[in-house]
C-alpha cells in the first residue's frame, strides 16, 4: 500500500523546536520531488518547503526561511522538517507531499500547535 505517514507534531512554546517526520511506504522517495505544506484553521493550504529529487535544490516560503530545514534520508525512506524558533503563526496541520512519475501522494497530516 502506497502511503505517507507524518509524525512529530505536538504542542510547543514559542521559540521552541520540533522535527516532523514523513515515512513513505509502497514506493521509494529517492526519485520523488518532496515537500511540506501546512494549513492553518480558516486558511488555505500553503507550501512551506520543498526538495527537488535530482539536484538537491530546496525551497522555503518567506515565512519560514532561516528557521525550517527540509532533509531526506533515502536509507530510511523518510523526509524530515526541522522547525526552529517556532512562532504562534506556525500553528497548523502539516502535510507531507511527494510527486513521483506524475503521481501525487499526500499524508494525512500532523498538528503543530505553538502556544504558551
């Protein structure tokens, strides 16, 4: 069964850190373009970060640049999003996405809440 499963979300205080993980099964992440998206309550889903499959180029939205880092462990078939200096406005459900051979895969999301 092809699926992406996110984990690592939770409640964190402003200024804190979390690392999200996205484990893939049923397919290999190596040749896939991958990304993290988020959706805050009452808002549209937005792209947060991306990683190209061929040259390792990364993308970060302006709102997270310098604070978030995307990475991939091909041996574990897992994608990560390291989130530092978290702000209340980072509160959202975070989704992992992979694009492989024209097919789009989404995880079910993990909730991140930044609050004191």
